C-alpha cells in the first residue's frame, strides 16, 4: 500500500498542504511543534478515521475554523483510491472513498492500513490496560469492518449506561431501560472479545519470534488475553460468549448500582505481556520494555501484510531517536519493503536509509523537499 499524495486544509496547523511521496522512504524533519506529527496523524486518520492523540475529531480542526479537510491518493489492491475526510466542528464528519460517501468508518478497512509507532508507545507496556486496548482497537479496526462498527456501538451504549448508573438515585425511572442497555452491551461486547482473542492469537505467532531476534534469543516474550472472568473461551463465536457476559452482568448488577458505574464488560480487557515468565508491566527494565513494544508493533505490521498481501504504510514518529543504535539498526533492517514515513528533529540523525525523499517542515508548511 502506498500513499501517493496528501492534501490538507485547516487540519491542525496546516492551513493548506499538497504533497506527493516516495513509495519507499519519506524522511520528514524540522524543529518541534512545526507539524511533523500532524502530517503522520493525517495519514493514519485516513486509514481508520481514528486519531492516536485526539478523542474528538474537532480537536484536529484549526483553531477559529469550522471545518477541516483531508484527502489522500492511495495505491492499494492493484487500484487507486481517493480517500477523503471532512471534519466539522460540532457537526460530525463525512468520509468518502472514490467520491462515494461511506456510512461507517468500518468501510475504510483494508483500503489503507497503517502501523504507527510514536514516542508514547514506548510506555505502552508500563501504562494501564486502556493503552493496550487502544493498541488492539486501532489494529483490528483497520482489518475488520464488523469490529469497528461494534466498537463504536459499544462505546455509545457504555456512555448511556454510565449516565443511567450515575443518575438513577435522583431519577429512579432510568432503571427501566437498564436491562435493554445490558443486553445490547453484551451483544456488542461478545463481538469485541471474539475479535480481540483471535488477533492476540495471531500476535502470539509473530511477536515472540521478533523479540527473540531482538534479544539474541536470551529472552522469551509471552502474550495472553485477560477478559471477563465468566468467558470460558474468548475465541468462541459471539453467540456462545453472549450468555456468559449476561451472567457476569447479572452477578455485578447490585455492585454497579451501588458504585454508580459500569463494572462488567470488555472495556476492562487487557493484553498481558510477560518476559521470561514475569509480568513486563511490573518487572521489565527500560530496555526490555522498549524491545517488547517494538516487537508488538512489528508483529502488527506482519499480520497486516499476511492479511492484505501488501505491506502497510509504516509511520515512525520521532521514535528512532529514542532508541540506541542497536535497536535503530534492528528496526531499519526489519522495515525493508513497503512505504515508510519517518519524522525526526534533525535530518542527519538517521543514517542507513537509502533512496526516498526528504521533507523539511516549518510552521505547517513544506519549505523544502528533495
């Protein structure tokens, strides 16, 4: 998959941008806060209509402006796609593929897949479970339209149920709708668990091998899936998981009413990472943590390649400068093939890259490109 060109209007700090890219390596450099990360965020947004650093689309619209526009020309599946996103402050968004408006973000799945590696990811292991859920959600949404739709619906239902549990003592009639929300949450939650379990199983085939290469065979990486305790087989079909989720909800019903918050469901899931039999979150060194995260991201890239037959677009946001020379070399050797975008603060920081184009970004504009 190749991003041939990108056009932005009023996206973050870009008043207007038009750029074409090399199918191999694109090195983007400049001082901090000039727009390097914003450029990679735009590419990633066109792949799944999700941002790794904005909860709401309006956060990506330039201050004082009512709307933003993103357009990418993408070579994928032996075709050329024109992907467009129109973001409106307070009025949602519109997504298009080749001029046809999409009903859901899930319809973007498989057109443009991206793997983003940013400095925040170096803390993926040590952060709470929500960071690892975001990693799983971002990856699976690009591959499975059904998952993307179920995740959006689950989040919507979860927000409604949260308000019911928060407000029911002041408005007891709200409890009349609780059973309906519980059923629909369990139905969508069963889909999430099913797809998460299968994706983690595929991760187990790739990440430990990459980690072993990284560590010279000295360390063993292990992954496991932690979900609702009543679910006996997360890889089962959603219809088999559903009654198990309903049973868990019922057992926690009074506790939820007392706590006035949602305590049951896959919104508490976790991807558990261990190194040498010890929980990485608690016991891994800084070097081990970075190696584990790199292994997860590179495993995601290989899964995407298996799934689509094409390498996903790899987005490395100022991350190689955070790594020692050994880890830099490992990553650069692993990313041969496919299109890569790499940002850094100084052009000369990265060596060992051959071919491609170099862009200098300043204040939301490309001032030079080679």
